[in-house]
């Protein structure tokens, strides 16, 4: 870690800043709340596709639930 401060990364002087700046505790809490809400909505979507319409679920509902979860998985990962 000694040589970290000597790297310039193409700048004129020494540059040892984080890439996107420092995050505050408020930003982390907001990210956790949004991520939890997104995960909860995806979970409710998957459960409702199997339970609510009728006891043997329709294949179309399962297909839509899978499509919604696949398109929303990137939001969960972020």
C-alpha cells in the first residue's frame, strides 16, 4: 500500500481519491430502503402469481412473474 500514493492515473498530480466520492450514512440507508422495497415487491409478485388467481396457477401468470423477476433482478443486484 506504500505505492498507492505515488500513482497518478493520468492526472498531473497525485490522486488517491475514491472513484465516486465518499458515501454518507444517509445515502447507505436510502440505498438499503430502496433495495429492500424492490426485493419485497418482486417477492410479492412471485407469490401472487402462484396463489391469488386460482389454486392451480395459470401458466401465463407464472410466465409473467418470471419475466418481471428477470427484468427486476438488476435492480436487486444494484
